[in-house]
C-alpha cells in the first residue's frame, strides 16, 4: 500500500506498507506513481510500518534518488493508523503567526504563512513554513534529531532540532531561496532548496 500526500511542493509525504501486498508489487506501484515529472527535485518524508524491512526501504530510497527525489526523513511506525479517532500526524496552520503566539503538536506542522518574530512553533516531528520563519522553531522536540525544518525564507530567532540549537547571526544575509535545516555531525546545517 502506498499513500502519497503533498504537504506542499517540494515537500511530499509518502506512506509505505507491505500489508496485503508484496515487495515487488509495492515497488512497481511506487515507480508508476512517481512517473510524473512533478515530483522531480522534491523532498520526501517517508513513513513506514513494521512490514517494510531495511533492504526494501534502501531499494525505495535508491529509486527516489534516481528520479532526482531526495529523502529527508524516514519515520518508522509500528502501524499505520486507520481509525477515524486516531490523531492526525500533520497539523496545518492556515495563517500567519504573530508575536506571542505558540503552536505545539505531537507530529509534523505545516504553516501556510509566516512565523513572525516572537512566535514559537514546537513539533515532535518536522516543521514546514511556506512563508518567512522569523520566530522560534523546534522540531524533533521529544529527541528525534532526524527531523527537519523547512522555510521559504529562513531568518529565525532560533532553530532547535532535538537538543541541538542554532541562532542566526545578524550579519547573515537574507536568504534568496528556501532552505532546509537538519542535524549533521551534531550541528544544525542549512541546505538551499530549489523550486519552493
């Protein structure tokens, strides 16, 4: 079973499960779904359950890379929720966050606007900001340092991923492209993202 959901291009969520199918069928279905050029140069959040083994996941990542698609995070869950009462993993905030506003969620957060200076966003998962991130963003708040923060304009007061903290210097130039923040070698680094 494959579910592909556009959080917001170029960030896409993909859920994978081998329940009721085979590795070959799953991979063929994935290749078919990714045939469209629209996914090229996208970033994928991959969500799996315990039916998908490491070899299958590695094969899938290779397929994504061959199509110029990058995996930015793999979420392993014991099951993929199917009940209506299950809390949604993704919280979508359809507004700008003003100074003093505070958003916290036990999952991923998508902000369809700006996070202004003095506003705070805290997520157990990833954070995607479609506008400018000028406030404080803390991804992986319960200790997951594989989480990422994505913003169209990354000019935060502070970034945190798990226990790691980064503060942008006032001397830093304002970014001209969207950026992705992630932890590498115990430091938060920024990577430019095209097509945002």
